[in-house]
C-alpha cells in the first residue's frame, strides 16, 4: 500500500462526475505487480489481489464487485477509507508491530541475540526487562497491564518463550519476537499458506482420534467408506474399517469423504461442566495440576478427541487406546503439544499439529484437583 502511494498509483480519481479519493485502477495495479516482480504473470497477480479482497484489505470503491477484476475498475485499500475492520486480533498484531519498530530503532535496545542451552536466539529479551521497558516508555500504566499486554502478544504468536515452554511472566525467563516485522515479504507468500487444516475443518472431525490406513511418513487422513458411519468411539479402535459400520450415535454421525453435515447434527455436547478461561487456569493458586503425557500412536492413531478453544479440552478418550494408557482423561485442558504452548489455539489447529507431528506425542495437560 505504501509503495503504491509512493509510486502515485493510489490517488484521487474522477469517474462519471464523481471523485473517488485514494484509489487505484485494477489493470494498472496488475501491470505494476508484474513490473516489480511481485507476480510472475497476470493470473497470479489477480489471485494475489483476490486474497487481499477476501481478507478485507482492499475493496471495490462502490462495493459493486466482490471479485478482483483485471479491468479499468477502481479499488481502494480499506485503510485509506477507514473501513478496515479492526478486530482484537488485528489490534494486537498492529500493537506488536509498533512495539517491535520502537525497540529496534532504539540505540540501547533490550532486543539482543542471546544464547540458552547452547542455542542462539534472535530478537530476545527477558520478561522482566520487557515489563520495565513498557512501563518506562508509557506503553503500559503499571506492571500488571504490561504483563497482560505481553500475554496477549504471546497468545497471538507475536512473541514466544524461546523453547515454547512458558507463558509470558514478569520474570527473567527468555522470550523472543517470533515475527521479524522488518523482513521484506513477497506478496506471493500469500499463496503458500499452510492448507494442512483442511481435513480437520469439521466441527466434529474424528481424525485426531482415528488415523485410518496411515502410510509411513504420510499425513493424509482417510475417511470411512461412503455408505458407512463412525460408530462408538471407544469400542472399535483396533478393528477394521468395515467394523466401524453401524447406526449413528450421540457422538459422531459424520458422513464420509470430506463433506460434513451441519454443526447442529454432529457437534457433541461439551463434557465440561462449565466454561473455563486461560486466566482461570493460569491464575496463582488455581486448583489445577499440570501433567506430562507421552503417547505413542498405534496403527490407528492416539485414541482421543480434542475440542473447544482457548483453552481446548479432551472431549473423549478411547479406553483401549494409547492416550488412556498414558493417563489421559476427559476434561483435561491441553497446555502444550510437543513442546509448543497451545492454550491460545483452537482445536482445529491443535488437531493439525498432532496429525502432522511425530508418532510419539508429548502433551502437557492441566487437570482439576479433585
């Protein structure tokens, strides 16, 4: 956007006796993308701009076209007309970028290359150093507010503990900016987004529980035959695919292939007695204990279902499966997966992490003290 402003592609334009401020001509922009090697051809340029439209970054000046057309039509960046949707996620991201730029520009910045356990990490800082700096620079009124800001940045993937083992605390724990905001990104990176979640988009996908017909090294997950339905979660984990046939049940009535019924038909009632927040789980003196489980998957998976989000919980455990043998129970909350802190993630993302990870799964869970 800024480069287009500098290049005068974005400017006030007049059309049919009306002036449209801060807009660009689609056809000219496609030419610009190719000339500046942001796109190899017009088709890719159109796909890139469509991506920006899909993410509410640009739009047609009169909102008469939902598609990006490579024609003499006027489009505008939503940031230039005040219609860019500032969701909480976007606000946190922009705040993180602002703090990063401020830190990098300082002469004696707290961001440094540091070493921990013989591993060097870029853009690192101590938690207490960041708290001091935020309060000193007026970015937070007090240490409590600064901690909350740090936790929000971590939960949105902007900063992280260097080995992904801790949330953000006012301590001498080492953190780093996970995102290098100054790295020059090419637009074509938008077309290479990870699509590994496509298989777990169903609100009740059983793929985390049941990895059918796995091939070594493959991350594809197969559904049952087109005339079958998944029956009881606990009774069939070591049986053949054909033995999964049966009548629908309160747990899964999902049709096969990768087409799923509406949420109301297949999303089971949560096993939790009441919703629990991350703040409640992590507050000092909370009645929860943390356990580490090592689960070695067998021929058909790990034997559990994860649901919910921020935090996710264990919805079902196959009594005869590896997860149960490792000590997993329903209602436990998922703290980390293979060393990665996941309290801030939804169950689709966690399921994807599990499915694309190693066969031996190391999970930290939080369990209520009875």
